[in-house]
C-alpha cells in the first residue's frame, strides 16, 4: 500500500464548515516529529473544522478504529495545537484505565522534552500518581486522568478527550460533560471520543455510533474504519480459524479496518493475531465488528422501530403525564413526560436525568405548579420506593403502576414502536437505555429489567410509565386535559 493512498472510512459524517485549522495543526505536529498518515489528516481536518464565526463546526468528534492505527497521533497533534497555537487554557485527557492515561502522559511529556521550541514554554511537569499534568507559562494546562464517576467534576476544560470510549458509562459522561459548560457561551469547547468497536456493554459508545452512522447530527463529527460485515462463504460460519472462505481471513478486510497495515502494522502480525485470538475478539479488535447487545443477551427494544420513531424536531403540544424512575443504586434519577404532538401522535421524552435523588421532589412539584395537575407515575416496587415519602411531603401525589400496569406499559410501548405510532426526540439519555434494555419474564409476559440490563435504564422505564399514565397505552389519543399550544418544559 502506497503511503499516499488513503483508506476511506466505512462511515463518515461531518457537518458543514467554512474552513479548517487542520493544516496548521498538522504542520505544527510535524515540527514536533509527528508525520500523519492520510487518514489521520482527514480526521484532523474534520475535527478542527470551523464555522464562519470561527467556532468548531461540531461540539463532539468521534474516531473509531482498531488499536494502534491512528487515533493517538491525531489526539497528540490536536493537544499540541491547543496548547501552542490555539492557546486553550485547559485540556483534560481521560482513559478508562490509569495505565492508558499514563501512557498518553508519558508520550506527550517525552515529545515536549525532546523539542526545545516546545519545552521552553513549560513551567511545571507534575508526575504525582493520579495528578499527572503539564503547566505552561501563561494559563495553559494539560491534565491526565483515569475516569471515575466523579473524575471530571470541578474541571472547566476547553477540550476533553475520552480515550477508550468503548468503556464509557453514562455516569462517566455525566461527570465530564459539565466540565465544558462554562466555556459553551464564551469559549470554543470540544469533546473528543476515541476507541475501537464496541462490546455488548458499550451502550454510550453505541449511541454515538448510531448518531454518527445516521449522518445528520449537526453537533457531531464521526469517522469509523471497519470491514464490511458480509456473509462468509460457508453458511452459518463459526469464524474459527480454518473455516472455509471466512470473512475474518480476508486480508482485504484487514486493510479496510486497519489503515496502518503495511505502515506500522505488518500483515504477518495480523495473521498471527487471527491464529491466536478468539474469533469474536479478533472480529471486534481487528475487523471493527461491533458486538451489539442483541447478539449477546437479546435487545428488549426493537431497534429498527426505535430508529424509525426518532424525530429530532418532535414537540409535545399537550402534556398528559409525567413519570419518575430511579436507578437501582439511587445514583441517578429520571423524569419523563408523555403527551400529544400537534398532529395527535403520542410523544415521549426525558426532561430530567440527574445524579442522586435529593432534587426529585422539588422538581416534580415545580412541574405540576407550572403545568397543572398531571398524573405522576412510578413503579412502587422499584428503587423509587425509597423516596416516595419525600415526594409526598412535597405535596406530590403519585400514581402507582402495580405489576399488571407495569406489564401493560412495557408491552404497549413496544407495540406502539412496532406500529410506528410513537415519537421520541433523539436524546442520549433515552437512546442509550433503549438500545441496551433487557426484558425480565413476568408470567407469560415481561417487564424491563433494571438488574439484567448492562446500563441504567431508569430513563426508559420513566418514559414507558409516562406513556401508560397518559392513557395512551390502550390506543387512546385523546388528551385527558384540554390543552393546546407549545409546552415549555
């Protein structure tokens, strides 16, 4: 493979932009000894693309590729450009494990110390365990962190890098996303994701993948290198080494998912990996084949129907019910609303999804004060039972969906999805649990299982109960309350 030949990503999406600082960043990276491959230049140009007003064209950027192919050098160049060209004040580089975060720290540190035009700007390098970072003359700072549920709290960054994004959880993102909010009005913040193909529990990463592959998100740049998932030459192929005409043995597939093959990764090495790795791991790590929940534990929500019912512009014009659910560990709580659109189609969405439970009673009281009496539905056998007394003390009366009601609510939500008779806005708080929820049998029927699902599904449970409470579960699309006009939540 000639070095000037670009391996096109299998999936690429970028919003419109007026210009890019990619070339400037690449030139500076070159002065620090980083020569980018064509695929890395493509990613750099799109991630650092700008609108006419000079702000980044997208708040989020995701880079999906097999390990050791391209993302680390791209992120290093962006970080150097942030510190030396764009004068960003704080960059936070996070990874799932401390060893990965420290490897990134050592790489940047070594590069800066090697080149005098970089090192002369450094004021202090901190190597204390868990507090690694570099401070520069002026106000620039670069910090490295292993992610925890509170690992980003208290930081206000111009850029946050989420390496090993396949390991992200909703709690981690919830901790880190607010670190950039202080910059959203006056600064130019950007959130970068980087990782390989997702595992069954990679719900957050999968949600980002689906947004990127859809190709219409105005706030996301998305590049993914992977091999096409075509049928093998043998029906019901097991993918084990020696299978006849297996897609996992095709070097052309390896090249599509590994742009660095022939540059930094030898074909012989990948062939050795094929012989030694379990088929599922090789398919994920080298072919870029995602392991989706429906392939391992079975998806509770029909995903095609869920995608079809998504409408970014959908709005409620008649609120009919609210619902509340709490995660099993009480770490997160979610409030959902259900009602009718102007065209009479039922609509559900999550309006609050926050840490803890202490805020719930006051927020429910505010909603009912603003919008008048509405049912507030809960599953009394779920974790919400621990705060029912507190909710009652705030003057809020709840409607309890006993087992039969909860069963009906779950089945009715899925029925409406299958008939495309429901709409939801495309929001990560709801998409992530919807794509990961697992069903628990109840007699001959079923309900959503908080325990078996790999992520917190309280937003989905709340949306399900809200729809049931609105009187829409049995097909009634008549508003319980005579209310029209756009509702502001």
